[in-house]
C-alpha cells in the first residue's frame, strides 16, 4: 500500500494498541521531562501536541491556562482524551489526524510550540521525512519543537526504533529550515509492569529558523 494511502491502516493499528488495554506509553500522567519544560517556561502558547495519545500533556498545559491542540492518528486515543478533558473540566482541543500530512493549509493555524513525545521514533526513513516536512509549515518562525525519543542507549530490540543524535540532526537539518539547539539525555517513563528500567531517551530542543515559512 502506498504511504499516502495508509492512514486508515495506521489508525487502525494504533486503535488496536489502545483497545487491547493501556499501552506502556500511556502512563496516566505527563512525561516528567515535559512537566519540567513547562515549569521552566519553555512551552509557550499556542501548542500542538503531535501524537497526543490520551491527552495527558495537553491536559497538563490546559491546567496552566495554555492554549493547546492535541492530534493523534488513533480515534480511540482521541476519544479517551476528550473524555478526560470533560471529566476534568479543561478546555483542551483534540482531533484525529495523520501527522505526516499536516501542513499549515490543512490545519489553518500555526503554533509557537510543538511537542513530540514518542512519535518520531515510530517512523521508518520515508515516513520520518514526511513527518518532519509536515511539521515545518505549522510551526511559527522561531517556534520550538520539543522532541522526546528512544535513544540507542536503550538495550535490546523490543519497542520502538532507537535514534541517535546524528539521526536527529540529519532529520532536522539547517538547509530544511531547522536548528537543533540542544539534545540532552533523558528517560521515558513507562508503565511499571512493562519494563524494569525506564528506557533511555534523547530530549531535543529544535527551533524553526525565521526565514522559513
């Protein structure tokens, strides 16, 4: 199936992961690194949470009065995110979308901050390029992408693809309008009954260069 025709299949795969129970990345709270970034004032509105899952990062930001839109390819995850927002009385916005085909025209808006918690590392080389190209037009000039992905320091082969710092810098290249400001070691919080040790991760701060639309 050609990549541009597989959105429904991709959505069905992720729907199944949620329908079979709580997946390991759905920990019922935000990833600690994003809480730290919010506390430090590094997440500014409006925010796009690309691959929001069941919405914990969006809800954390909405509690702080930060305008946020959460998008995910899984309709099941989005339904759960909306229900959480209703239960908590929070004004977070959610929608189902293929993150590889966003573009400013499709969304009709741009964002000062984009969050990626475990999305980049799910793509193969082709979809990785499509995803990065899709994010560019919806991030404001001088806007910031905060990206958390598995690193090559995580042992074994189970779970998502491991990513090196060199791969991050190559994907978000300056000649494509990006600037990787920093990459620091981090950890992914996952369900306690899934792994003994939290997987190693990279947390990258990536800026959209001002001369790019």
